[in-house]
């Protein structure tokens, strides 16, 4: 009876996991569709201070937005990055907008040899930034924590960077700039990853197959005991 009980439990567990993966697949497909719609929608003004409290990652992440203002180049922050172009840094520069608030703009990727701002042409004057609204990435990466005191950053932690750079009226999100030309072609914008892994169908088939095998095993055990 113990073997039969184990087979029954295994069947139920694998069946539950299969159903869970089916639900996860539906959620992922809805996410992909929503993000695709936001990315290709006409850009709208980046949310101002009155809208910050109501921002929600499920509804607002990857919105196509635009902002106008002046870059605070002296407050640039470099965040370690690993991309299809190799290892390097994201260049985050605060933009003091015409609307009166400050928003961090991920201007794009630079390799290690272009990390020093002196190796890149500065951006002066009033600029228009278009890109995707991204939510803050607090704390750091999976393996390493941000170290503000040492100016070592492993994630785009908006609040921590704003505090370290003494930014006033900083938005709780950042903007991934599009591939619009930067002086000298650096940093390289438009590198937002928009491919979301969706292996849930394979996983669900695997769990359902294991559930079927466990059920067959249960039938065999019951017949043997009889």
C-alpha cells in the first residue's frame, strides 16, 4: 500500500505542476502581448510627480515615453552590464526635465574602454529623450549588492543612485533610451531586452507526462497487489 500511496501522491503533484505551468504560460503570453503593445505605441510624456504614487510595474513597465530637458553630466552613474556585445557598463545620466523633476536616463551601453566620460563626447543643451519606462532594480544583482560608498553599481537602483548623487525630485523609474544617435555613437542606446523566455509549454508537457507515468505505475501496483 505504501508504494501505491507514493504513486498516487506523485501523480497529484506532477498534475498540479503541469496545471501551474499552463497558468504561467497564459500569464507570460499576456505579458508579451502587453509589452509589445506598449513598446510600439506612440510615445507619451514621462509620468510627472503627481503620477508617481500610482505607477505599477504590471501596467506601466515598458511604456513608450518621452522627456525634454538638460542632462546633468557631472552626476553620471555607470552600472555594470553583460550584453550581447560583451561586458561593460550602462551609462545612467540624470535628466533635469522641463517639467521640473529629474529622471535617470539609461543612455545605453559602453565597453570598459569607454567607461570614462572623458573618452566620450558630452551632451549639452536641451535634448529630447525617447525610450521605455523601466522600474527600479533595488539592491543589486543576484550575486552582488550595490556599493554606493564605493560607487560600484550592479543594478539600476533608482532610489539609491538618486540619494548618492543628491538628485532632487527624482522619479522612481528610469528611461531606457532608444537607439537615437549619441555624439560619437557612444553610449549605444536601444538595447532593452524585450525577449521573455517562454518554455512553459515544454515544462507543462513534461509534468503531465510524469503524471501519466506515475498513474500507470499506480495501476500496475494495484493490479500486482490484487
